[in-house]
C-alpha cells in the first residue's frame, strides 16, 4: 500500500516537472524554430541557401567576439595619443603581409572546386584555434597578437570569398542575386548585434573570455559547414579558363570582367575608404571632443549604433528589392552618401555625424550587395572565386587607406567631414559615368577563352 501511495504522489509531481520543463524549454525551442523558419523561407531550405544563412550568422557572431577582445586591447585601454600609434601599428603589421597573401587565396580556392565545404570549415577551425592562441596574449597587448590577428583576417577573408562564390549555386528558383546576398548578410548582422553585448559581458569577466566564446562559436561553425548540401562542392559545368573581354587579347585583369564589375569596384572602394576613415577619425575625435552633453563612451556608442542601424537597413532593403539593375543601385547610394558628407561638412554637429554614419552604413551595405551581384552575374563560375578574392583584397586595402588618413588627420570636425566628402567624390568621378553607361546599354559579359 505504501508503494501505491508513493506512486500516486509521484505521478502529479512527475507531470508537474514535465510541465515546468516544457515551459523552460519552450523559449529556446520556439526561438530555434522561428529562426529556422525565417532562414528557410521562400525556398531557401530546399535549395540549401538556408544552411549558408545560418553558417554566416555563426561567422558574424564569432568575428564580433574577436573584435571586442582586440578593441579593448588595441584602442580603449590606452590614452588617445598612444592608441593612435598602436592602431597605426596594427594596420601596418596586419595589412602589409595580408596584401601579399590575399592574392594567393583566390587562385588556391579555384583549384578546390570539390572542397568548398572543407574550405569554409577550415576557415572556421583556423579562427577557433587562433582565438585560443590570442587568449593568452590579449591582456598584455604584446606584439604576438598581430601575427594571430593576421591569421584571423586571412581566414575570415578566405571564408568570405568562398561564401560569395557559392551563393549562385544555392539560389532558389526565381530568386534575385541581390536578395540572396542580402539575406545572407543580414543574418550575419543580426548575429553580430546579438553577440556583441554577450562579448562585452564576457569581457567584464576577463579580457580573454570573449576569445573563449569565439572558440566555441567557430568550433560549432566548423561542423555546420559540412551540413551544406553536396552541390556546393560540385564542379559540374566548370572548366579551366582565363577571362577576356569581348574581342580583347590582353592579360586577364579586373578591367577585363566588364564595366559593371570594374566601375562598381571603384565605387565600393570609395565607400570602404569612407568606412575606415569614419571609424578611426570619429573614434579619436569623439574621445577628445564628445558630443554635446555626452561622455566619450556614449558619443562613440551613438555613432556605432547609427552606423550599425544604417548597415542593417541597407541589407534589409537589399533583401526586399526585386531584380533591378545593380549598377543603378550603386550610383544612387553613392550619390546619397556624398550628399550626406557634404551636408555634414557644412553643418557639422552631433546630428549630422549620426546621419552621415547611418547613411554611410546604409550605402556601403547596399553597394557591396550590388557589386557581389554583378560579379556573380558577369564572371564565369570557374574563376569567380579568384575575382571575389581580388575584389575583397582591394576593398580591404581601401579601408586601410581610409583608416590611415583618419589616424593622421588633425582632430578637426569640419576638416574631417570635408575629407570624407572628398573620398566619395573621387569614387564618383571614376565610376558613375561607367556604371550609368553599363546600365543604359547593358554590360558586356566576359567569355571563356
């Protein structure tokens, strides 16, 4: 009888325990189902694009963990004058070797048509191991950080090159390239926004903890890369070629891939130079001269949130746009950013700084999505990886040039905004005419020879 009574008492307790367990579990399972439903919508689940979207979200979360750890070491933990020197050293030590290594990435990956999933997994695993390596040195900020940071940068760019190259293989039916690129990029931005406060919280425990978080995230991404559909590795229809423009007999170059890609690259270089310039110039300017009534930290946060919001909105607009000429999108957003920069120089103040950073983020995101669509449309798949690698290298160097100008420039707001306008005007002078001509007459597509 005692056993029966015990069983009767345990029955309601067991049911109550299951109910509580389901209640605690529901927010996580419900969130996971909601994320999976969003990433796999509109045929993305069947085509495999949804898996790539999820992998890119993991990539964004891991990258921001490393960024939080490095920013606290290289910039925020030292006085302004010393920080400028350390940031300049970081750019020089990291980017000089990257300039030599990056051109190798594309041709190397072109030789691995059957290994794209393995390449993305290797890029994730490399960053996971480097995060552990950096965790021992991040507190001291010693020079040993820089070789590891270079490795992270190269692995990140290698992942980005392969990711961009495989998007056309995973397109659902009647799904524009600009929209596909936008959905992938937006997932990365949302994951970055979610992971950033987690990284900041981990940093409060210790400067190495965001790197431990990055290790876990990238380790998960290593396994997730192998869940991509097998067609990512398929080489069906590919062959070894060189690129030439119609009727041309010159050595392959970015000029030979058609005016849309070449002129779009010039425009994007201006956007990327503006991004590097604003990041470093405003970081140091607002540390010395915060926005009216705000501390330096709050001023930097306002600018960062404005830029991030603009970037997210630009990516979302790209996901909403239907099949439209990417050349016209590039021209439109370049003009928008140039107008904002001129107004910021004329009416310099906190509001105009926020407006400029928001529009700079918006225009850069939409312009890069459109450039990716031009490459994916105009460049044959068998050498598309090399094209993306070269483009990413040039854009990264443009960012470094803009950042170097921002570090060296005197901390004068009007002067800084005038330089920002000049960077965009230079890009407009070189690219707009060619882009408009390509949109009006139709860009000549390259052929295999």
